[in-house]
C-alpha cells in the first residue's frame, strides 16, 4: 500500500509540475488562433509574410524552424513556407520577410510548393475555407543543411532535435 501511495504522490507532483510549466507559444499581431488571415498576407494581396512572435523557448534551444502549410489543399498538404536556422536569441519575425535562399542573420529559407524560396501566402481555390498552420520548432542544434530544402528534408534534418513546438492556425477563403 505504501508503494502505491508514494507512486501516486510522485505522479501527482509530475502532473502538477507539467501543468505549471510554461510552453513555447507562437502568436501574431494580425490574426489570432482560428481567425481569418488578412488579405494583405495572401496571394490575393501583396503576399507578404505576417509578423510573428514567440516566447518561452525550452531550455537548450539553439535555433528555431518555422513551417507553414495548408492540409486542406486539393492535392494534399501544400507547403507555403519553410524557414530555419533562426538564432535562439530571436523572438520574432517582422512583416514581409524578404524572399530568397538566405535572409538576415544566417536564417535560411526552403522552397515552398509554389517552387519558390520564402513565403507564399494563402491562395486556395474558391469554396470552403482552408486552414493554414504556422508551426514553430525549437531545436537543440543549428541545422547543417543548405537553403532551398523541402519540408520533407527539413523535417528529416530536425528529427531527434526538437525540444518543443507551437502552432498558430489561421483561415483563409476565396
């Protein structure tokens, strides 16, 4: 009985500690979780990347990676952005990150499914709204990969190095 009670107490302490721990959190000042993404940040507008910010990076974080995709695309999940080797000291991305293989501070960009480097905003077919997932990954390394890699290649490079993740989902409909 004593072992059962002490095991229960340990389990409760672990659960309480986990619930009080701060977690990596990704946000934007232009849309909230589940809101519609403003036209400015889509293929129907100027198609600039939205401003993003985060906090509560896990201990040991050396870099961040960001992947934006649309699982509702008719051809399957469509990748809109892959950005990686964001230094651990960074806590935000400004509006309008420049398109190209390398951005400032050694931040690299992969190819999106439009075939381009950098951000390609929402431009779904007319009809029902699509969901756009902005996923931020805290990594325990700087990735040793070239610019222009695909989401699949980025996910492979991040394997076993993810310390935490956060997700922000926005919607868009034409």
